[in-house]
C-alpha cells in the first residue's frame, strides 16, 4: 500500500515537472500590433483612486509605461514592486501608470499594501478594450506597453517584466 502511494506521488511529481518544463520552453504569448491611433489613446478615460475622471492625455508628450493588471492576479502582485522601483529610477524621464478593471477600494488597498509608487487608475470594460487595442488579444495579465513621447508603441509584453529587462527597455529614454 505504501509503495503504491509513493509511486503515485512520484508519478504526479513527474507530470508536474514535465508540464513545468514544457511551459518554460514555450515562447511567450504573442501580442499583436497595436490598433489605436495616438489621438484615440490619449482620449481614453478612466478614474483615479479618488474617483475623479482621468485621461491618458495627461501624459501626452512623455514616454509612458502602461501596466494592465488586477488585484487577483498573482504575477501582477509579484511584478509590481519591481515596476515601482523602476518607476522611481526613471522619474522625470518616463511616466508609469497601472490600469485595472477592478473595484477602486480593492485597488486602493492593494496600492497601500504593496507601496506602489506610480498612479493606479480603474475602469470598466474600457481597461481591457484598451489592452486589446494595444495588442493583448488574449486579455492576459499582466500586460505592459511602453510608449514613446508621441504615443507610438515601442514595446509590448505579456507576463511579468523583470526589473533589469524593463530598465534596459527604458534606456532609450535616458536624460
């Protein structure tokens, strides 16, 4: 009896390890080309954490990192401290913004608990619609887009950014 349990555990562990190896060797989810003009991008409106209307037009003329995330998303939670550190390092050169299709009270608590150093805005379906128009056809989170000062997409990433990877991406915006 104990041997069959041990073989069962070993079998499950082998399947899990094989699945992990398979997933680790697969290319990341593909993103599509952005399908939004800068004027439409900058017109997109959301709400800040005080419930006030906020539009992306506030960032026109500045490089911008938009991170699409959710309070229930474990990879988002893991990624956000690194995004906060990079946003502080890039302050004055690149603006960061987190967009969530989430309850504003949950987002406020999340920001406080994690010490997020950049603005977090909320919205309804328009959050994921903008994500899709910026190339996230599958609606995967986290999804991050780097825009130049004209609103042109220069990088898209499905999945969590690593701090050094994002820092290197933003080097183009050096002082």
